[in-house]
């Protein structure tokens, strides 16, 4: 007579996960000293598989992203406390290549929608994309300043309307600050 066994719960449950990322094959010292970061939700860990969320490249524009993963597991007793805690390391996991899309000077992803600063020949930024001039749905622009890799970058950002206290220049469409008569 054959009997079908019910699945037994895992003896060890995941208590925490630590993700240590690094970038290889880069000449950028900033990527080495400030590597990308990400989060992992405990409820998304199944055995040795997990999903990475909120990946921040931190302006690393080239290289190959690797991770060392520490799974902290233990047995949970009747009171909900973990005992017999142990660490399981999974080292040198290749996440993938990183780098900006060809239209971006700096980015936070690999697509043409992840630009933070545009190249000089496509200077206008609108919702993460670079354009030669502002698109029709965002015809006005303002100058914005960001700091990347300890350097200040100023660039135009396209917007649908000038904010309160600004008016559009009739020729350039740049949003300019109003004077007292505005």
C-alpha cells in the first residue's frame, strides 16, 4: 500500500538576508568605493532564490555587478524565537552588466528611460529620457543642478508648465523667475 507523505516544513527558516554588492571590470573608483545597493524582502526568499528590489546603481555607469549573499537561518521555537542560528553564504553571484544607455551621461539603470544627466548632443531631459529639444507634452524647461561623483552638473529639465513664480521665455521656452510685477 502506497501512502502519500505530506510535505514537512523546513527545519530552518530564513531570519535575515544580507546583500553585499560590488562592481568588477570598472575603471571608475567611485563604483568601487560606493557600490550599488538594493533590498530583499524576507517573504520573497524561497530556499536559495530571492528577488532584488530597489536597485540603486549610485551612478555606476560601467562594469559587471556581483553580489555576496548571506542567508541567516534558524529554527523557530514555540515562542517565535530563533535558535540554532547559522549563516549560509552564496558568493560571487553575477547579477549582470551595468551601464548607461548611449543617450545618457549619468543614469540609474540601463534603459533610455533611466537617464539622470543627458549627453551634450541630446541635452534636454524629460522623465528620464534625453531629447534634442523638449517634447510637445513638456515644452518648457528649467535648469536643474545635481551632484554626481562629487561634481556639480547643471542641465535643462523639460516640464509641461512653468511653476508658480516663473514664466516661459517666448523664444527659448525656458522658465524664468518672475519679478515683482509678475
